[in-house]
């Protein structure tokens, strides 16, 4: 018997119809495994996707004493240290490192960019350090912070962008974990300020609910504030001229999946929009079906209160490349004449501005 029981272990036991009393009293459960057992006990397990349930397992043998020591912002240094070294915390550190590796492998982070956080107690979070590539973090690099951003434990300084994660968790009590990175295609939408159109791919509709937050300097309370204002009904925030942040009410891997889904969706849209055909969308009732699935999974979405006919409004979406240069006047251009005198004037004006700025900064 393994000493740490993970979510996957419990799911497997439920699938097999195993008697869960086989878990010894001394077993340590990860927070997500504990949540699953609680759902099971409360009879709400059927809401979890892809988990065929065989009822009848006896959970009473899982003693509360097996749970990780619980901490809060006012816990003593000794309590915090005991938690930080506990098997449950080590498991969460391992999960953060694993997700960091996946972000790096998929090229969603550049340099030392990106950061991850998990709520581990009332007013306390585990997070990534600053100035370490997310692809090469070790569990001992991670930091424990309170919700003001003050570092409680960890040998490396915490990420400079932690305030945004903490503000998300404060504003959205369901948020257990959050992931921030710079995936190129989704970030392209954030740079252009274009809300990705909807009603085209089921995975995206079910897992993501997207909003765009205006640009502020990374790491400032203003940036976190603007993101936090959107997390009541959105779980995927495009940060203008910066990147993307996602949150999950389940675990850090789900917040990571959300990142894969928004990035793949934006990439697909950019490719599809070059095919020269209008993009096909779901019918309103097909969309309504997806929203029902989404609601059952407990994911937020502002469209639950919309009528069917309002669901697929993509007015903002203008796919394709448009040439912005003015057309030559009717009747053609005289040989040797500039075909785009207005365009030339614009280029000259921009050049003058750049030269003026350079002059100031020299
Ligand atoms: Zn960033």
C-alpha cells in the first residue's frame, strides 16, 4: 500500500468497485483525493466526468487524522513548517513542478515567465519562485505565501506576479489553483484585443469562459484587481498585451488543461480563418447542450442566463487579413507617381515620431 493516496488511486479503486476501507488509517490523502471521497460520501460523485461509479465502498475507515495538517494565515511558524514538509504539501509541490514542465515543453513560457499557485489553507497559498524557468523547477524551490503576498516559507523568493493569483483566489472562493503563462496564439488575441469567437469547438465551450483584462504593469495590485473583477463568471482571462491566466475549482492540472484548450482553440481559429471559407458554428440548441454539460461540471460561464438566440454572437470577430493601404484613384496612377501617397504620409509621420522619441531618450 502506498503511503500517499492520490486522486488517481481513489478513482481507480472506485472504478474497480474496491472496498475503500482497504486504505489504512495511516494513509495520507492528497487534497483532491480527499475531495473525491467527500463527494462520494455526499452522493454527488456522479457529477464528475468519465468516472463510472460502483457504489458500495466503505469509506468510514478513512480517519480524519489521516488528513494533512490544516493551516491558515494565523498558524504558528511550527504549524506552517510542519505543513510545508508534509507528504500532502510535497504532493502539491510535485504537481506544480510537473505542470511547469508541461508549460515549458509546450512553449507556453519563455525565459522565467509564467507562474502557478495552489490555495492550501485559509489565506495561504503555495506558489512558484521568481527567476526560475518553469521547465526546471524542483519541489524545494516552491514558496508558501499568505494572501497579502508575504512569503512565509521557502528558500527562493516567490514570483513577482503572485498578487494576481491571490486576488483571483480572494475574489473567487471556488478557485483552488491558478496558472499564468504566455501561450503565443492565445496571447496574440490578447495583444489584438480580440475576444475569441464562440460556438465552434465543443472542448473550448465546455472548459473555458473567456474575458479580456486591460493592460497594467505585471505584478502590480492594479493588474490583479482588473483580472479579479472578471473571475466571478470567467475562468480564462486574456491579459491584454501580456498573456493568459486560468483558474480551477478542482486542481492545478485542470487549470493547466484550460491553458492547453484556449491555446489550441486560438491556433485552430487562426488557421481556419485563412482557408477562405466562412467558419461554421453550432446551432443555438447545440450550444445550449454544451452549456448544460458545463453547468453540471460546476464551471462558471456568464451565458447560463442568456436566451438561446443570444448565445452565438460573434460580432467582434473579423477573420482574415485586410489590406489597410488606400486604393489608387479611379483611372490608375501616372507612370512614376506614388501609387499610395496617403500611406507614404503615414509612414513619414510615424518615422518622425520615432525619431523625436529617440532624440528625447538619448
Ligand atoms: Zn506574465
